[in-house]
């Protein structure tokens, strides 16, 4: 009986921690909303956009086209594929014909030299880049014409070594895609904002990474990242260790979910979680406080009848979670899908908690159809 009581009060402590986490993330929401875009003025240095590609992902042509429509005076777009037969190649060629005024190149890089094939592509792209300022983003990102001006402007401060962005999850047609997009918008972004409030940004996010070639050279080049799964996290970590600041831009791009089937979505989300667990073991345990609803439900179910303090605490925790989901998804991201599918947020929260627990067991992931093992620090090895 004593052991059971201890469990209940440990859960109550977890619920209290989850409520505090929601409060911290809400502070991040208000702080972000009060931010004003960095005034660019006349700071529009020439930019090289680097985009490693692999296959024809969902709505790839529309995503890439958005980068050809930038309201920016001088930029080039460089794409890379591993082989000429890649399904993305015809799409890139069509865009090249449709936008002849935008300087563009397509590189065929051959087999990757590192476990992380994206890093291999970035290494080749940077060598070919004509400009010092690099804008790196994933193929599943879509932006508006003012994107480049917004994300490049913070680099006018020499102390800023990298600029990154939170993003808005955009689902496809399946329920699994919707749940994953909700996770991006109302859970992942909340976690980024909480970290931003507590310790500032010491990592970057794959949907947007803006930096100078100088910073890449100072951290030892792309070769230093080739063995890691979370190259964006490690890049930001190394930039911070080199003495530079990482800035969160006011701009919010769209991040399309490309996994429609349940199996694909679960593999993708499990890859995220296992990468996080191996990269930041203690931080991953601390992510327990991000799972407000499951903790509150467990505490409420297990609490003995009449234990009203635990029941009240669980209710406050669930209310704080609901407010945070609304504030991040609707107020900050202005995500119409959060309003449309908001009733599914509890389902997403329970699914996310199950995947978080699952990631504690085993160290293998599937990425681009290949199986890898993730080791301490987030290093990859092909199985």
C-alpha cells in the first residue's frame, strides 16, 4: 500500500512538473508573439539556397517552386541528388525551364560518404555555392516570397552564427498524417519554445538553417556531422560551442507531413524520438513533462477515491495543456488544421506518449528505406 501511495505522489509530482512546463512554454508563445521581424534595411547579401533531395516527396514541385518565387535581389538555388535517375530530377528540370531568371544548379553527388546522406549532399553543395550566406532547408518545406528577407536579416549581427525557424505542420489526407502534423504544431513547437525560454537556443531546426560558410569551416566542416542522425541539432550545438548565438526568426514556414500510412508515420516519429534519446539522454527523460495529458490521466485514475488534491492538480494540468495547444497552434502558428482537428489533440498526445516510451527500448531506426543503429551522442551506423 505504501509503495502504491508513493507511486501516486510521484505521478502527482510529474503532473505538477508538466503544468509548470506548460506555463514556461506559454511564456515562450507570448515572447515570440511580441517579437518583431528583424529589420533588414539594406542587408540583403547574396544567398545560396542548398537543398539535398531524395525522391519525389509529397507536393515536391510546389514546395521547390516557392523558393523560385522569392522577393530577394540576388540568390541561387543548388539541388543535389545521389544519382541521375532520382525521381526529383525531372521536377527540378521543369522548374529550371519555368524560371530561367533564377540561377540554379543540380549536382549528382554519387553514393554518400557518410551514414547521413544529407550531410554528404550539403558538403558537395557548399563547395559549389557561389555565395557566403547559406540557407539550408528540407525538401518538405514551403515558404512565401518574403522568406529569404526574413531569415537572412538577423545575420547582419556578427555575433549571430545561425538563424532557424519553428514551422507549421501540414497534413496530407490520412488520419495518421493529421496526427503527426498536430504533433509538430502543438507539441514539438511548444518544446522548442520552452527550451528557448529556459536556456536560449543551443540547437537548430532542419526546416531552416541560415549561416555563413565561415561558421561551417570553424566547426570543422560538414565531415564533423556526417556520422550523426540529428545533423541539425549537432550543427546548432557546435555553432554555440564556437561562441556564436542562434536566433529564432519570426518567420513560420509550412512543414509538410509526407507519411500517409500508419507504419511510415510511426517509423518517422520513432526515429525522431530515438535520435533525441541518444543525443540528449537526460533531456529526453525530462521530456516526460511534455506529456501532460497522459500523466494527468494516470494520476487521476490511480489516486484513491477522495484524494481531491491529486484530482484538482490533474484538472489544472489538462486545462494548461489545452490552453497551450490553442496558444501555439492557433494563436502563434495560425494553423487552420489545429482549429479543424483540435478534437484529435488528446489522441495525438496519447500516441506521442506511447512512442516516447517505445523509444526507450531498442536503438534501431529506419530512414529512407535503410536500417541504422543509433549510438550514444546520436551517431549512426548502418545495420
